[in-house]
């Protein structure tokens, strides 16, 4: 649907940007390590030929700088993998606990799921808190609480299911998992965190767009959200608004929501982080080049 393309494209662009920046950090550190190693290797050959004592410790000392630059880029990659796997296992444990409290469907609910072709992808969970979520990574599933079913009218429930259906179709749980892990692993590059925040917001708005386009209006989804907020907070709905929910309601009230911006400060700080990471390798290469030209400084007495 044409309406869905707007925020879905922005979500994909933000995630692609975050992945590209993180890949540049890892790849750049490797390239810089290779670049610096060449100069240090040449210096080592000269030093080894000229002297076998004090100055032979110089190339290894410069090599430490290169290793520091490489580790700064590679360590976040392994941290990202570790965080993603940890979240994967944690989510599986939660889903197993939810599956143990499954609830059967009523005829009305069954008919709605059949119409939306979601019968095999929805589980009704016994819970007194109204919620709906899409969870799972390779085969995501929509989980809806019995409290939500009791709270919403049929058209409102359909709107919620359509919202979650879009998350399911786009494998958003997997994307969000990868994005959160990236933002945490590359914490020293603010641009990645800003892009992931933008991606998360665009993902939610894209799912809302999908539901609105299928229902030809915003009334059912906005009504469902307000009912859920009111039930969760135990007080008037508008007092329970938070950042993401507020952004979604702005869209559902047919206004223009603004996605989290990529600030100039974030870009500058990310550039500074890149410069700090590059400095050890560039320093090692420069020092090696200078000392290799000034070989007369690395003579020692017999």
C-alpha cells in the first residue's frame, strides 16, 4: 500500500544507516590496522638490521597502538553478537512461559482471525493486563491478552491485529533486536543510537499506517490505544502518554508526526569518536615512517 511506504521506507533507511555506520567502524579499524602495520613492519626490518638492543623494543611498542585501534573497532562487533544472542534466549524463555498460559478463542475472535488470515499466528494469553505484542524472530507470533479482548470492541481489536500483522510481516522483532544491540554495542558512536531511535519510531508509525490504510480511517486504532492507556494507567488516558505513544497519537489525530532527528551534535560526537579510534593507527604509521627515514637515530653501541 502506498501509505505504508512512507514510514516503512524511513524505517529501512534508518536501520540501513545504523548498520552502515557500525560496519564502517569495524571495517575502518581493520583497514587502519593494515595501513599502520605496513609502516611498523618496515621499521622493524630497519631496526633489526641496525641494532639488537634498546631500539628493538620500538616496533612492538608501536604495534600496541595498532592493536588498540583494531580492538576498538572489533570489540563492539563481538559485543553486538553477544547482546543479540542474550536477548534472543531471553525472549524465547518469555514466549515459553506465555505459551503455557494459552487461552482458547471465542467464535467472534476466530472469525476475525480467519478473515485476517492470522489463525496460526495469534495466541491468546490469560492475563489481566491489556496488551498486544508481536514476538519471535524467525517465525514471529502475535500475543494478545484476555484483558485486551475484554476491553476492545470488534473494530478496535481488528485495528490492533492489523498493526501487529504489519510487524509480523516485516519481521520487526528481529530488526528491533538487531538495532537495540547495535546501539548498545556501539555506545561510543551517538549517530548509531540516534538512527536506531529513528528506526524504532518509524517502525511503529509504519504499522499504524498499515492498519489505517486497511480500515480506511484512524478512529478504531486511536480508540483502542486510548482504552488501553486508560486501563493500564488506572486513570484518565491522556495522563499516561509517553514518547512513542504520544508520537503515534499525533499521527492518528491526522497530524504530521516528527521522527527523532539526527542532531548535529550527534554527528560531531560520532566524528570525534572516529578520530579518536583512528589516532593510534595513524600515530603508529606516522612515527614508523619518520623513524625509518631517520635511521641514523637508531644506532647503538656494540
